C-alpha cells in the first residue's frame, strides 16, 4: 500500500510499504477514506519528538471502512464505517476504566523506552514515535487498529466524512481543553493559538457556556476564522499588547481560564530556524516571540485554570512557577482522552450544534502529503487544515 513516511527532519515521502495485517485477535484493519495532518505531525516533522525512525508511517487522524477483523472483535463488522481515536486504549485497565484512555496501561509495547524518557509510560498513539508505541499511522491506504472494540466509533451513512473526521483528535482535544476550564456563566476564556485545535477550543468554550472568548495568534486569517465562525474576540499579538487587551476585557482581573493551544513552537522554529540546532538555540535564548504557555500563566486571573492542550516535549525553560503557585492557579494538561468524548460530540455534530468541517481549507490526495506538510507548516495559501484522501 501507499503511506506517508517520516524520513528525517523536514522530510516526508509517500512510499510503498507492506499492507497491515491482523496481528492480534482484537485488531481490525481499516481502509482509510480520509486522514488529516495535525499540528502534532509538525512537531514530528520538525524533529522535536525523539524516537522517530526513518520510514515510520505518520498520521493519527483517520477514518474509513473496516475491511478485516480479528476473531475476538465483537462490536465491529467488515463494511462498518468508523472514525478511529488517536490514542490506543485497551478499555480494561485502571486508567481506561477511569476514562483516562490516553494513559492506557496496556497499549504501549515500548513502555520501558517511554519510562526512560518520561518517567512513566503513557499509552500508545498511532504514527507518533517509538516511545509512544511505534504504531504505523493512518496517513496511508490502510491501518491496523488494535483494541478495535474500544476505540473506533461507527458512523451512520448520512454523515459525510468531513463532518466526522475530526472526532479522531482535534474536536475532542479542543473540547477537553475547554472542559478543563470548569466554565461557569459569565466566564471569559482566553485561547492562545488559532490553529485547528484553537478553533475547536474556542467553539467548545462557547458550547460550555463561556460569555466571551478571546483568541490570540499572529495570522489574521486564523483569527478571522475564530471570530467569524465562533464569535471569538481576536487579538493579534504582533499588532497589539495582549496583556492590555486581556485586562481591558476583564475589568483588570485577567481571564478566568487560559488555554494553551500552541505547544512546542514549531512555527516559530520553522520560520526563524530551519535547523534543529538553531531551533534549540532560539528556545534557549527566548527569542523575540512571546512564549504562549508563559503568557497563559501570567495573564490568568488569581485562582484560575491554565489548560495546556498544546503538545510539549523535553524541558521547557523559564516556566513561571512562582506565578502559578503564589496565585493559586490550577494547571491541567494531557493528550486527549478521545474515547471519552466520541459519543457526546458525535451527538452534537448530528444535532447541528457544531460542524467541524469549517476548518478544512485544503483537500489533497495522499500522494500530495509532502506538499500538504509544507503548506500547513508555512501557512501558505491561508492553510488551516489539510485533509488527505488515499
Ligand atoms: P497549528 O500549528 O496549526 O496551530 C498553532 C497556532 O499557534 C498557530 O496558528 C500559531 O501561529 C500560533 N502561535 C504560535 N505561537 C504563538 C503565541 N506565542 N501566541 C499565540 N499563538 C501562537 O497546530 P494545531 O493543529 O492547531 O495544534 C495546536 C497544538 O495542539 C499543537 O501543539 C499540537 O501538537 C497540539 N495537539 C494536542 C493534542 C492533545 O491531545 N493534547 C491533540 C492534537 C494537537
Ligand atoms: Zn492530531
Ligand atoms: Zn487500558
């Protein structure tokens, strides 16, 4: 089959690779109908996630048709149309039973490698480095899906792919980021990052009852999408003072909760620094760009919540721990527990409360994945979200 493979920093290639097979009686194989490129893929692309290997198949946002099932799979049949959540989860361990699916204790076959790097091992994720299981991803014609009874959600025929694809990741991720904020009526929420994840964090904050949502980025077209689609109030950090804008909108108190939907500043690196060594230097020197997480902490009102859904790796310097501690802030973060949100968010899509397809700006064939990566990374052609059709 054809699959989009990671070859090294800044290099992906669509190659011929072996077709996936059922390896375990709980597996299914999916023929991918749609798959997307995520901001997280850019972190892999930019070489910020360790334990990637040349030839790894990328992609953790995908959906399609079940074409094979292991003999212990009970809920899926050949021919079912499903969206696959990006975390792989057994559904039976302590963390899965608690609903914390991305921390599954049984889905990461490389747990000891992850422990060395992270302290304890999180669960496995499709197409997302060997420390997170080394599973081939879904930017491919076919994908093997372990624990097929737990993750994939069946989709009725009348809902088109583009309306449901983002259940695999970015819609639940944005929603979880907003849920972390414990929103009560009257709350003002600030979201750093108006990328696809930020768009859904904004929309979800409104769904959960926020009175006002402020969105911060530097790309006017991204800010405009958040304003036009969800009613957010945009602040362009290259044009205005973010702190002043936030204070003015909150009677001097600061937002009730701040969401970091930026994470590792891949863009920053890709614009300012084309090599990994240069990028590391820029991070250390705390370049001229504001660092979203630090801003989110410093601007949050006393006692508020800082919700970190942007992905981080390694060590993050100059984190304002003093501000967090002395002002009683709560920090929440994590890879999204997608399985938890599938049913309720599918219901919200079905009843028209949200149509996630508004973020799609580019529709390409799988073979154009390398072009999709550069377009998305460099914000060419007002790119927001790239969807690939194998
Ligand atoms: P993206 O790269 O398209 O969007 C990031 C946006 O942040 C860009 O528009 C960029 O201009 C903006 N930005 C950069 N620095 C900023 C700053 N200092 N202040 C304000 N905005 C700034 O990516 P995306 O697909 O929207 O993903 C966003 C983040 O969410 C990534 O880190 C990604 O890895 C992460 N993510 C996390 C999960 C999860 O489960 N927690 C799931 C999916 C994605
Ligand atoms: Zn993703
Ligand atoms: Zn589990």
